[in-house]
C-alpha cells in the first residue's frame, strides 16, 4: 500500500477583472499547480449564483484567501515550501556527530 498522501491543488476562482488575470498570471509564473474556475461558469454549471464570493479567491487546504495581498503571501509560502522540499537533504556522517557513539551505547544498553 502506498502511504504517501496526494496534495490537493488550490482552486483559483476568477472573473474577467484585471485583478483576477493578474493573480492567475502570478500562479503561472510561480509554477504553482492550481485548478481554475471562472465564477460565471461555476455559477452556470454548479450551484447557481454565488453572491458572497469575491474574485479572485483561492480555496486551499491551508485556508481561504480573498484579498490580493493574502493570495500573494499564500503563493510565496507555497514557493518556500517547494524550495525546501526540493533541496537535497544532508545526512550527517557517523563521525560528524560527537554524540553518535554515546546515543548508540545508550540505546543498546536498553537491550542488556
């Protein structure tokens, strides 16, 4: 069984406004995977009119982001997380950690 959890993509709700197009471009330039829903198509196909929904908005696992500044901060956080995950992990060599032998002896002493 595969124990890895698949991450859900953020959903970007947009309309025809300049603000929406600017945020969409920012997502694309940042190379962040996302799903796009135009608010009019969403209203036609799904739930009818969404009077309280403002665009652009982002619906993500981490929360709901409605203002441009908050969306920009969210994208910045995603990029930082991506960069952190893409960096190779440094595994210390046995001689690099002076407490290595002490910890090994302590853990082995639990068995004797």
